[in-house]
């Protein structure tokens, strides 16, 4: 019986872990307001500094590598190196890392 209890506990913990990770999944809907606040004043289609446009999910994912590098390094948003460590910055980075 102790083996069965250990198996049941292990199965429960794996289920709990999977549920927790699924609950923490970041969607584009979660990051869209972050892009509006932190990125689109320079990277919307009507501005497009550096020819980088981030005002749709397709465009964000098209520019994913550049955005990931810029935010991770602290160079973007311009003048806000602490953004990468903020909850919003972490959410954006997690979204980019989780999407192809």
C-alpha cells in the first residue's frame, strides 16, 4: 500500500504542476495592453521606428527575435532598462519565448 500512496501522490503533484503551468500561460490578449503602453508609441504602423511594427499578433511574432533581444537586454522600451524585470516585461518575454 505505501507504493500505491506514493504513486497517487506523484500523480497528484504532476497534475497540480501541469494545471499551474496552464493557468500561467500568457496569451496575446494578455500582452496586447503591454504593447500599447510600452511599445506602440514608437512601433505602431503609423510610426514604425526601425521598420519594426508591433500592433498585431502577427507582426509581433514576425519581429519576435528582435523584440526578445531588445527587451531582454534592457534596450527597449527606450530609456526603461528596468522594464525587462517588471511584471509586464516578464509577461511579454514569457509570451515571446512560448510562441514559435
